[in-house]
C-alpha cells in the first residue's frame, strides 16, 4: 500500500538526544513497479541462528558475521545497527523490518535475541501465506494456459487426423478472415488472463496486513521495555522509515487528542491505534492484545491468500470462456469444415 506523505509537525522532540540515524531505505520497489524478492523461510533461519548465538553469549556483531560472508564490519559494510550489508541486500523488501527490529533493540534496550525470534516467526508466517497462495493459484494459472492453447491444439489435432486446415487459413478468402478473427480472440483471451493474474499479484504485494502484524509485535516488545507509547511509536517510526508514526508520536507528546493524532495515519495502523487507546486513556496493559491482534492479522492474510487465488479461478472462467470459445470455433472448427467442403466438391 503506497505510503502517504505527511507534513512534519514542528513541535518539541521529547528525545532530541536519541534521534535515530536513518540508513538507506531498503525494500523499495524497483523501476517498473517490481519488488525485490527473497525467501522468507531462509531469512527466518538466519535470524534464528543469530538469536541462538546471542543467547550463548556471542556479541551481536560477531553473530551477524556468522550468518554472512563479512569477516569484519568496517565502514560501509554494516549499517548503524551492525547488520551486514549483505544481509540487508538479501532481505530485499524485508530489510526495513529487520532494521526496525534491531533499531528498537538498540534504542530501547529490548533483548535482541527475543526481537529476532519474533521477527523470524513473522517471516515464517509470511512464507506459509506465500506458499498457500502459490498452491491455490497454480490451478487458475494452469487452466488459463490450457484454455489459451486449446485452439492451437485443435488445429494440430485435425492436422494429425489428415485434415489440413492451414491452406484454407492462408487462401486470402473466408478462411483467412475466420483465422484472423480467431487469432484476435485468442490474443484477447491471453491478454485478459495475464492482466487478471498480474492484478491479483499486485493486490497481494500491496497488502498491508504483514506490516500491521509486525508493527503489533514490535510495539509490544517496545512497551515491554517500559517505554511510553509516544516513545515507542517514535522509535518504531524512525527505525522503519515510517514518518506517519513519528508524526503521531509528536502530536501525542504535545497534547493533541488521541483521535486527532491518528487522523492522517494509514488505515493499516488504525487497529493498532484502537488497542493502544486503552493503554493511553486508562493505563491498561495491552501487550498481549497487540500480539493477539498481530496473530489475527497473519491468519487473515493466510485466509485472504487462499481465497484470493480461488476467487481468481472463478473470475477467469467467464472472460476466458467468452473469448476462447469463439477462438476455438474460428481456428479449430470453421477451417476444418471449409476444408472438408472443398474436398467434397
């Protein structure tokens, strides 16, 4: 989901001495709208390895080096959190999440091993959703390919049976016109199927449920350290390059009402805001609520992935049927009938 642009509030910064330096933004879309991709499962394994090394007392810098080919973290080789550039590059669109988790640990003092385990669980859930969508979407994609090839297969089949319709298609008369119409329907069917599959992929890429779930987990970790809600939002916003969360933090710090502070925030964070409201207004402990909300967001993402792929198969039936049936008739039936008619004369 494309991030909105917000005007920064010129207000007192509650933590001027602890501003988090911003590194290069990772995980952005490449030219042409294509995102970089990485295997979330392998990334989760690397994070768990770092966590295991941290738990046995190995320093964080050395632990990161163990999962990369970097032997030392010199200038330009690691970011401000000690994450090797190789890991950032391999993470692709997930790099921002890794930087956010490590930044919260460094700034607020949350145990890095715990934060990385939480992030690894998030990547495992993401991988499960990707696999579910891939499996569910394989059927509609294969059906579209078969329907697109059906007119061509029909022509080859009648040729094998001894009826050659190709001279009729190239005679410059009714057969050629029929072949041109059939080819137009065939290309239209191909374009419709590819467009619908790509549109479904874009909707998946723009889904913000993973950002919501991860924000819930990281906010819970931040609050566990004893940080206030504005401080936790500021740290999460700065570490993950989300200006809207920094804006909410500044508004809350200067006494803006809760609803007004979140008014311009993205829709994906409104559920998080509703949970944090109880803590802000009444001092309630919401750590467990945040984690449950994040788990529900991931379950919804998994269900939406399967439902979206199945819905795609249903939506492909009508346009492909309306386009492929005329293509099949024009390319596979009419030329055969014309050829048989000429043979009978």
